[in-house]
């Protein structure tokens, strides 16, 4: 359930018509022994022991009544779960664990600590050699379902999306087969929320036993009747043909043979459809047609396997019922309101699409009537339309309007009064639109400058960022997902890579509320994985949408901007201020590092200039880079770390953006915050920091999420180590290493060492290695004893060469040394060489293997 944290409500559960008792609950102050309430007091699980209330072999019905008493409310009941443990001597033995509670996984807020993952244990020992099946059941409620929440059983990944909405809005019960991961004692399951805003776990049940493979056919849903003309159907009217679809599912553990599904109307069979064989958890949609001839209430029932031909684990859940009211046939009534006139961007055009939703609230059909368009009072065009009784259709017009122009749009239905309606005075409506200019970008990867597209176009004011995207690209969606696939680039759950949305530089999940675009705003869609460390993933902010977020902010809120600079940077700071003002950014000021006030620091956008030593704020926020979405951070030694590549830079600089953490509580994940931002123009040294700051004076070059400023230096790395198939003791073994220069300049006269168990055993000197080139070196090592050894190759071990990245100079591997056996002590190095006229004759002879010759015995070859 979902309730108010400080309110009082009541709930009354009835099972099979009998009340289980009226409960009064009090949010986070609740003390009921059978309510598991989360720490926030806004959601929880209620449990009842109904052992004496269940009716075996029958359909048991649970009904909930609820209401509020004081201040708060019970907003949602997400689902009801019945767990029955029963005895049946004819069934094989099973072992079970039931863990229940209200384990609330959340990224943390100002009033709730971060709790991104949890582990449930199933204590005790088992003989897992005799277990044929191990099944894990999980019941959870969630918000903003993500696509990378994970479930792990004994450290094995079981599911990457266990909060998929299979059982209703925000509620799920999922079954997982964990047989292959079962251990002999102390089994455990770990749940991680991933991208979900929160997950409230209520049940985790582990059942061990022998496999029973029986199907269980059910009817999950009966759709509302839809007109056979494919019109949007508002209600059912007599003497019209409707389609009815029923979703069937095999909930069992075994496959079913083919069967039938039958539609009954008022208990009379209307028609059947063959249902093919269904594998466990496979669904099938049965389709029927129905043309009611009489008005009034009608009971629709769909049954699968009505003749009970299929032997199922449960035989009494094969049907579902739906009540439908049928209106008598009468007159049409065309209805239009201002909200029925919607303005959309036109695909691949700057024109405005005027989309009109025409409703017929009457019970008679309206055929071949006029829909007339007037712009600013002038007639533009007419279109004809048919709309069935109790149905609606959309019709569209396209109009070419200029930037910043505003227009009045009037739509008249049946403008020549050709249709006789029950109400003739609700056919006209007027709405207004204004034309704005927005920019939409799509790119693949944070660090690439190559874009899929970058389009500025005219659109009606107030369209959503996704509607703009759909007007410039081919967009599809995976089932149950709000994340778009753009121009054939599809979501990959294997690599956790999919499109992510930014509005004016702020991360905004596609599953959040739609964002309505304003004039001059920018929507960016990037195909990438999420960054960070386990439990603290984040999405970095882009600098490529400059001058956002300084100019338009987020959803109409624009923050003041303060450029914070150390001594020696005043000229650059003032130039950046002038550039922002030139772009139309207001309320920009500059301040020395030591003079910034706490109010400025927490309430303003900040542009931080200087090295971490020169500007202590940069050093401070680097410590929580994974909380605020900072892809490049500085350590205590002022080395620069790129979390996307793992590179560590001892020189160079960066221009990047992240959240301003000073308006939040410490240790809070804030990369999704839509408040003030921080931009960092910094570097390992003053020269690099100033070079990074100067990028803001040439914004046309800002073409990536963050900009690295690196000098023309080499980058030496050990890219490969090659060993013989076997290493032998007391013999010289050859070890090869490939040394690469991935930098921007050549490296001269550097050393490469071979170390074994940290002891140097050989060394080579490379006179020069050009940028982009590699060289293969050969080392020799004669081990004196058997066993496992750590083989390590280190390039420039004394750090005599200044490099872009000092953290990738070592590579190592583990190798085993064996007894040399029959290996000769002298390799084939002695040779005879000559030149003559003639050739060489050789013979293989007739040699054979003699297993052994005893003293006094002879053998011949």
C-alpha cells in the first residue's frame, strides 16, 4: 500500500465475504504487529494469517475497503498476494523458506538514508545433490521501473529486470529458477535497485523439491470491446460489431497441448478459437467478435479449456468475467472542446500539425460530415469524416507558421449542419498556439564528437521533448519501455547501454514526467551506459549544450551564475562572463575563491576555474564525484582520473559539468537534481587549467560531454605479454612483451623491466617509440624451482618519461613452472653450414621404442 507518512487511515480486508478486522494505521508512527511499514512511513506491506479462512479447492476472493481518518490517505493498494503452504501425501517432499517484511531500496533523500541493495538469507543446510528444482518467488512494489535492477542468487546474476510490470501498475510477482546456483548451506539472494527510484520488497520465498511439470492455463485479461472499424471506442452501442481479445497464459511448469478458448455472453456460447500448445509462461491472444442486439448489462466470460481436456496443476482458474453495458441505438452527438485541439511538430518539417480529436458521444453514427479549419478567423480548408456511435477519431491539418508568431485556431464540426444530432451546440472549439525554436541532438557515446543529428526546428510552444524527437527521427520502443530506440540504434540490456535524455544539460529519465519545451531550449539524447561504482551509478552532464543551463535553466527556473576564480585568472573570468552575457545569459558575476559566500555556493550556478590547489572547491567536490556525476576527478596528489577509461593523467586539464552538491545534504546522490549546476575548468597545472577555461571562449569547439585538454605527450603501455606453452625449471624461457605508445608524441630511451614475484630478472632499453607505434621485446628467465609465479612487465618503471597516463605502465600474468622432464640441456644452436653441388639424403630408419633393457639383455633396431 501507499499512504501518507504523517496521516491516519483505515483498511478492512475481507476474505470470502468475511472481515479480517478493521485496521487503523498511522504512517511512520504505526505500531500494528501485522503491518510492515517502511522507514519513510509512505508505503508498507500488511499481512494476515488466513489459515482458518481459506476454502480448499475453491476460488477464494479477497476484497479491500479503505479510507482516511486524519490528514493522510491510503493512496494505492498495489496488489494482494495469497501464499498457501499445504500438505498432500500424494505430492513429493518440498522444503521452503518464506521471508517477509518491507525492505525499501532507495537512492536516498534528505529524509531517508541511501539503501540501494539488500540481501535475504535462507539459513540451514541442504543436500543439494538430491534437489531437482529450486524456485525463488519475489513480490515487490516499485516506482519508475528501470531496466537495470538486478537479482543475484549466491552471487550469480539471475535477472536484470525483475521489476517488470507483469502484474499491474508498480507491482510484480516474479518466479526465478535458481536450481543451478543452489549451495549446500546458507543460500542467499541479493536485490539491487539499479535505475529504479525505489523498490519495496515484501516477499522472498525459496522452494526446493522435485520437478512437477504440469501446465496451468489462465485468462489474464479480457479487453474492453473495440469497434471492428478500429476507432477509439468510448462505449458499446447495440447493433455495432466489436472485437474482444482475451490474453491467455500458461502459469504452470509444463507445456500444454492445444485446446480451445470460448467466449460466453450471458452464459450462452458465442464462439470458440483454437489455442495452440503453450510453453510455461507463454501467452496467447484469443480474438472474438460480438454484435450485441439488445441494450442493457451483459456478462462476458472467456474460458480456456472449457471441456477440461488438459490435465492442469490448478483446474479452477481457467476463466475471467467482464461486465459490459450496451447502449440502445439513437442519434449522434459530435463534441469538441479546446483541449481536443492539439498542436504537434510535423515530421521533417517546420510546419505545425493541428491534431483534432473528434468525439461522437451519441449512440448513432455520424457519417460524411465536414470538419472545417479556421486560422485567425479566416477559413483555410475542410475535410470529411465518419465517426461511429460512442467513438472518436483524430484528423490532422498542417499549417506553416512563422517563428514567434501566435495564431488562433477554430475547428467546426458538421459546419453545414448536415447531421441531425441530439445536441447541436457543442460542435465548435477554439485554441491558440505560438511557434518557438528548439534544438534536438542525438549522439552515440559521451566522448565522441560525431553526432547522429543536430537539428534546430520550429515547433509549437509546449510540445514535449519526445514529441520533438519523434518529429526528426525514426523512433520505436521495446515492450513496457519508455526508452526510445532511435534510427535503428536499440537498447542493449546485455551491456546496459541505451539512450539517455538531457534537457538543457540536466539528466531526465524518459520514465519521468514529460518535459514541455520552451523557446531556445535544447534536448540531447545520448546512447551510452551509466557510469560510477556499484550502488552509486550516475549520468554525467554535457558541456556540448553550452550556454545551457545558464541561459534557460530547467522548466522556467534560471539560477544566477557565479564564476569562482583564484588569483591570476581574473582576465579569463571576466572574458567568460562577457561571453555568457553575449549569449543572453543574465545575472552573471565573478568572485575570488576566498570571497564566495555560502549563499552563492549553494544557490547559484558555479563555474570553477583553477587547479585543485588554487581552487579548493574543486578538490572538495572531487571527493564525491560519484554522487554528483563528475566523470573526471582529481585525487589528493592532483592526478586527474577519467572514470570512463580508467586513465590517470599527470598532466592536462578538463572542462566538465556536474550537479551543485551544496544545495543538498552531504553524501546524497544528486546527479539527477535539477537545481544549480557546477562547471569545472581545471587541470593538473595552471597552464592546463587556463587552457580548459579558454574553451568557454570558443564554445563552437565544445562537441563532447566533457573536454579533455592534454599536452602532446607519449603514453606508454604494456599491451600484451606472450609466454611459451609451458615454462620449465632450470631452462632459459623466452617471454615476449608488446610495448605500445598510445600518446601524442614519441618517447626516447626508456627502460622496460621483467620482474618475477617482484624481483627484477631482465631489462631492455628502447631508444625511441613513435606515437601510435608498438614494439615487441624478448626477455629470458631461468627459474630454479617449480610452482606458480607472477610475471610482470613494467615500462618506464622509474617514471623518467612524462606521460599522459602514468597509471597504465604495468601488465602482469600468473604462470606455472614445470619439471623439464626429457627436455635436452642443449638447444639446437650448434650447426654446420656449407655450399656444394649435390644434395642431402636422409632416412628415418626403423627405430622403435624399447620400454626398458635389463642388465645382460640385448635389443636390435
